[in-house]
């Protein structure tokens, strides 16, 4: 956001495993923005047994996309809540051209627009290594990685002391399908946002700390988030 302009809206775009969620966590801490992850919201909905969760589960288990209308409604509702007033980081949304167009239309009606789209360019090998090595605490949701960010005790959450689990969709076959879906449906958004003039490319293969330094420098230079 340029100071005084209202809600900042940032989009994180890139393949599964490009490091969007990790950077979103850091950006949230450093800039006080709300992290809106459609994947996390859908996993919550499944845990709660809600209608949205029931509609989403079959798609998610296979690594397919949940229908556009379901996710768009979740996002539009969430970014209108009071705790989103300073700004939001959209992580994993939009993922199709239809979602991108719905988002633009909905923001346009409120005289808002996207401030920047960070595109995390990454190699497929790095993405696969990150996703298949990811382990999650079933209690607090914290993410670890078997080699890149291991817990102090193997396979046990540092904070909750419960055994870590692997997300079903982080298993190799589903990971491969998620990457195919990304190549088929989400990659088109790179050209869409480049044309709109707000695509900012970053190197998703860097370590989390190095990448954050690069992003912070871009924000300072471009005056995107204060
Ligand atoms: P993620 O945690 O972002 O990798 O998302 C996990 C899964 O949730 C995806 O593989 C999709 O099944 C579903 N999902 C998350 N975001 C979206 C979206 N914007 N559109 C459709 N499906 C989504």
C-alpha cells in the first residue's frame, strides 16, 4: 500500500512448493498483513465438517482444483472482515483465469485493486523436494521439513510434542498431479498479471531468509507495502 491508501492487496503466485506459504508467514509478521490461504481455509472447512469442506474434499485428495465459485466466495468474504483492513496476502488464490477475473471485478466494485503480484519462479525438482519432505503438526498446523527445517526431535512438533504428519496431497503421486494442474491452469496467470503491469518475479529457489530480503528490498524500492 502506498501510505494512507487503505487496504494493501498482495497476491503470491507460483507452483505448489514454491515457498509462498513460508513467505506469507514472514510477511504477515513483518508487515502486519492478514495471511489468506485458500488451502488452509479449505482444510479448516474439512476439519469442521462444513458444507464447503464436504464439497472440497474429493478434489483436494486428488490434487485437483476445487470449483472456482467455492473458493472465490471464501476469499471475498474473508478480505471484507475487520482484521483484513490493513491488508492481505493472498496465498494460493487466484489459481485460474476465472478466479483472477472474479477477484478483479469484486475489488473493482469496491474501488480497490491489487498492489502487486509476487511470482515465485521455481524449478520442479525443488518444488517436489519441498512438498514431499514437508511435515505438519496436526495440532498447531506448523510446517517443518525433514531436511530443510527439521524439528528438534525427529518427527515431533517442537511446540506441541505430538507426532508430525504428512499431508495426503504431499505424497509423490498427488504432488505430480498438483504440478500438472498448476502448469495447465495457473501458469496462464503469469501473462495475465504481466499484462496488467503488476507482476514482480522473485527467485523461489532461494532459502526463505534470502528470498525475504529480496522481497523486502522490492517493497522498499516500489513503495508497495509500508
Ligand atoms: P494449497 O495448500 O494452496 O497447496 O492447496 C491445497 C489444495 O486446495 C489444492 O490442491 C486445491 O485442491 C485446493 N485449493 C486451494 N486453493 C485453491 C484455489 N484457489 N482454487 C481451487 N482449488 C484450490
